[in-house]
C-alpha cells in the first residue's frame, strides 16, 4: 500500500482515500455520491477484493461530513446540483447503467506528504536513487496497458472527478463538529428537524452487513481511513455483548437479561446501572483505544473493566453517532427496530453483503410459534387473571392464546402427509383473516388488543392513595418468553391487518406436524429406588408430536415497505449480487443507479473453466438422478483427486447439499478414494450444524495444514453451498488456489417454503411484474454458486482457479452461464475433455506457483541479510488493501518506489489477529544516516531479482 493519501472531488464532495483508488473504487464512490446527492437508491456489485468496503466508507462519510459545511437548505432540503435525468423509462434505463460506460480520468498525482502516524499509516523514506530500473519500466508498461483496456467497466467521466493535492493531515472532522451544525434556515418538511438545541441534524448512516464478524472487518477498514475518528456505535445481540456472569452462562440470554432488569427474585443488573459511564460519545473517545474506530470486542472489554453494560451502552451511543453498524436484519425486522428505538426516516441505509437480503426480508416479516409456547403463555396469563392482576388487560390476551390453541387442535386432525413423519395444512392470508374473525380478532379489535399488550408491559401502575394523590406501585408482568412470543405474533397480525389487509395475499399460514424424541423420567417406582438405577434406566425416550403454527411471508417487499419511501437513500452492495434483475421486483424498490463491476485483477491471474466429463470420459451432470449412481460418484472422486495432484496448497470443493456430501464421502471411503485423497492433502469436511467453536477448530486445522505442510501438499476442504464456508470467510492466497463447484446448487424443490414461493411468484408475475417461479428458483442457485466461487481471489495480487464441474454449463451456456458474476462469465472457457482442462490447469498453476516461490525466497533473502529494507507483510483477512508497488509504479517513480515493494507471504488468520490494528501492507523503511557501499550493493541485487519476478508476471 502506498503511504500517500489521495483526495478526490466527486459530485462536489471531497473524499480522502488511503491510496490511489482503483477504477472500480472510483466507480463505486461516484455511484454512491450521486445516489446520496439525488436521494436515489443504488444497487452496486463489486467483486470481493476490489476495495468495495473502503469505497463505501470513504464516500458515504465524506458526503456526510460535507453537509456540516453547507447551509441547511443547500445541504439537506433540496437535491444537490448534479446532472439530473429524465424519469421516463428509456432515459432512466440509460441513467441506471451509465456507471458502466464512463471514461476514467488518467491524471492522478501522488501526494508527496503522507499523513501523520495518527491516521494509522507509517511514513516511507523519501530519498532513493533516481536511476530508472527495469522493474519501474515494466510496471509502468503494465499500468498503461491496464488503463488502455477498452472493456474496463470502472471508468469514470473526466468531468465528474478531479484529483487534488493532498495535505499532510487529511481534513477529517472531529466528533464535535461533524454530527450537527448551527443554522437559521427554515425547517424542511421532509428531511430534517431541529433538535432541542436548535441545531439541524445531519442524516445518520446505518451500515448493515450480514454477520457480526463482517462488522468487525468493516470497522477495521474504517480505522485505516481519514474518517476513523467519526462518532460511531455497533448494535449487536446480547450473545455478543452481555457481560453479566449470570446471563452469559444462560441458554436464553434475552430472557435472563430481561428478568434481571425487571428485578425479579430480588436481583438486578449492576452492569446496566453503569451505562452512564461510557454512554456519551465524547467521554468514550477520550478513553484509551476508543478514540478511533473500535470493534465490539473492545467495547465489551471496556464494559467489563468499568462495570458498564456494553449492550445498552451501544444503544445509548446511537444518539450522537454519525454511523451505526449492525447486522442488517436489525434494520429490516420491525420488532428489532422498535426494541432498539431506530428511526430510519430520512437516514442513509447501506446494506453490505446484500446478496441474501431478499431471504432476510421475508424472514423478518415471518413468524412461527409452537403449540407448547401458546399453552405456556395461556397458563401464565391465566394465573395473572386469577390473581386479579390487571385483569382487564390480561384477559383479552389470554383469550387470543386460547382461541389459537383451540384452532390448532381442531385442524391438527386434518393435516396432509408430505414426507416421512411430516404433515401440514396451508391457508392463504385471506383465509386466515376469516379464521381470525371467528376468533374475535378483526381490523377493529386488533388495535384494542395492541393497547392491552402495551399496558401489560408496564412495570408500574398508578393507584389512588388515601388522600387522593396518585402513587405508582410495581406490578408483576408476564415473563420474557411470553413477551417475546406475543411480540412476534402481534407483528405478523399487524402486517395482515395493515392498510386494509393490503399484505394478506403475501402470506401463507401453515400448521406443520413433526415428531421429536423427548426424555421422560421414570417415576413409577413408589419406593424412590429410581435414583439408584443406572443412568440408562432412569430415563425413557418418548416420541411426541410437535405442532407449529407458521406465518410465512412470501414477499420481501412487505418488510421493505417499512423503510422504502422513508429513508433518504438505500445502497445495496455485495461482491455477488448477480443476477441483479430480481432485486427491484422482489423488494419493491427502484434502483435508479446500478453498477456491475469487473475485478481489479488481470485476466491472467484467474483460470475459469467448465468441465463436463471426468478422467474416464463419463458425462457429469449433477442432477438428482445422476448423483445417485456409483458411476457419477466415482467419476467426481477421480476428478477431485486429479485436481488435488495438480494444484498445490489449499483447495475448496463445494457441493449442492449436505446429503450429497455424505453420500460421496460414504462411497469414497468404501472404494479407497478417500484414502488416496488423504495421501495427497489433509481432507477436512464442513460439519452440518454443530457449535461454532467446533467449526472454528476445523477451519484452523485447514489453515495450519497449508501453513505448516509436511509430507502432504496443503489441504482440501469439502463444503456445501449456502453453508458456513461459502459465506463471509476469507481464503486468500495459498488458502484457496482452486475452488471446485460440483453441479448447480438449486434449492430443495421439495421444501415447502420453496414450493409456496414458486407458486406465489407464478401467480403474481404478470400483475405485479415479479419474476416467474422458475426464474426466482434459478436465481437462488446462481447466487449461491457465485458466493462459493467468490471464496477465491481475495485481493489485487491473488491468483487461483475456478473449476465448474457440470456439463450443463457447456451444453446450454445461454441459460446456465448468464447467472454468473460478470467478471467470471467474461473469462469462462469450456473444455471438451477432462484431459485438455487438466493440462491447461497444470500450466496455469505451475506458472503462478513459480512466481509465488520466487516471492517467498526474495522475502527471506531480504530478511536474512538484514538489509535497509524491512519488509513487513501482514496479510489482512479483509479483501481491500492491495499491494500497489508492483502494479502502480509510474515512470517517474524510480528506485524510491521500488524500495516500497512488499513481497507477500500467506498468513493464517491466527497470525493476523495478533496485530488487529496494523494496516495490511505496511512498508516501513529504517533510515540510517550513513549507508555503506555493501548495503547499496545488496539493495541493487534485490531490485534485479524483483525485476525478474515482475518480468515473469508481465
């Protein structure tokens, strides 16, 4: 990474960037600024490793901070003065795609003065020999050819972006002046409101991603930018932030926490009472380690130290935060938004890793409750009514539970069998409204029930005292489990009744019956001798029917209706959004600005090929009928073994389902092929379900087998599409030199929800313009496939092979190739025979492995001789910081730039986490006042060797 900061002006917004941005990053920032300025929604795909996260953070925060320097009416009330477009169909289509056809400005000037170390970047030495070397010339040629690429989709219009000189300290605003600003303009009716101090609020940025681990990666990226001091907070579950010893060891932390807050059993949470110690942004930033972007683990550590609850502290910090990080279901789920008190009106919502957003939106508007949960709630409410505690409020709620239980019992006798020991019955949303009407739950009565529910959650009630004054007294309230159940039930009922039952047709209600085995203690011995019996005699397993009442939302636009039209701008982005055509129709959101970007790597760095037959020439088509045969299973095994013998280091193999994985493993164990695989590589299988710690241990075994390889050549990880390995994990460099996908991961066609969703889309495809059931079904497969393929090639200098095993890719490319990500489908090659594919793969792997080996030797050579170059190559597991020395040398930058070159060596995640705050590609140079001639000769020799390495690349 270059130690020089760059500054760009895009759409009137000055953006500080840690290095010279790649064309893909410029296109991303241009799209985001345009969307924010014009209040338009963005759908942006940029491959993993192209610096997407940095572009998101820098452009959004720069835009936000730019508002603090504008008059209120100019910065917020009216749309920014950017070229507007016609809203008709033809012009909006052109406008949506113009990011893909813009021209890049090539006039980039490196700043000569780096920022201080306070910004997380180490300074590089300025003096260096001026002689132009072969390495510089070759790199300059490479750079020029990259910019001349006529097919580059990242190019930005020259007039839109202006590169400025950089100052020594990037002009990032402090936390006091960037969150609000004084103003005397009139209040806007649709954007901002004055707070109590008369200040105008600037829109907050809600940054949602899929998991807490991905949030940690994003905040780590933020720490490296000029905006690292922005007031922020991270919302998370109690599972990640609760520190109370009684709650941490509890199975249901939410319920236990709520019990402590309610003061039940005379206990309270002393951590909760310490929240005020760190709930202010200014106070928090004065504490050690919290002045810049922090991670949730740092807040937890601080909470333990100061006896302050990190969970509620994070929520209190929302008020003065400029950017709020959270899992994106926190923004979609109405229950979580309400509990977190999140108001998204006129705010900016960025949803990263949004390839699963449709599923998440459907799930957030759905709810399932078991008959056991309903009976428990009924009994608890019954007890409160019998004890005359808020009888007028508890009684109607008890009646709701009783009615649903009776309806469940009556209909459980008429279920239709689907699979072994599984049966169900389905109702439409409209049919369920009629059933609810018979129970007394109607459009008119439901608001009254909501009022009763709100009343029973109040811990105190007013009573009349002897002298006429009202006093507050504590009242017993329903348990946390009953609260959670009723909140979920009332959430889906609210959707069913909302706006004259507008969403009723978007729901299917299902009663499902399955069976589970429960342990029952044998109490038949009246002489109490049961305690003396062996353990296996104490308990007997009994098969019990389980009834579940499901309210399934089939339209993700239902959940999005709560935020669409209220927020200022929605930005959906991911490395694998393709195919992109479903998002607008499924979410009910018009994405005026769209971008589908290429990768930042050269074509020569990736091998993409389809293979339709195995080593014995047998056709490979991974449909259900074929995967059941021994011929298919043996041919796939032989193919996998051949690839493992050809490609060194780590290999990932993805299968469509756990069922096929188990079937193949069983067959290969019996034939001896599994043993042959283990002779070549350490073989690890992704577990289905299980504890996270067990999965992490297996993953570490995989990394260690590659890092500390002995007799075996790396490792093979056999995993499943849509599993843990395919989502959000980083397999850079040697950890994934090849990704093999077997078949096309279509969802289980027999799954009830999949079946209902397909029928729903077919029914509404013409009237609402949604995709047909078949189109929706196929898109789910391609997204899962793209996610799996995206585990390889994680940064600018990475290389690897993508091997798609299935004859359907070759025989029907128009159907099966079109759903792949753009950067993959542009380079895909169809191999007619396995031999030709293996020969091409072997040549590719051998060529790049040779360069990697030279790089490693060069790194060791420099270190062992203690040269003036101190090379530190910490490979970050986040795919954004890219080595620029080898690919962005200009003719003007001679030996000085060459001295900054960093030779990469693969690092395991364990090594990375030991230095969580160091930039991924630090280049530090120890300067000595005098350099001996021996040192200079050593430096010259290093440059010659490195030049040879670059020549191989070119």
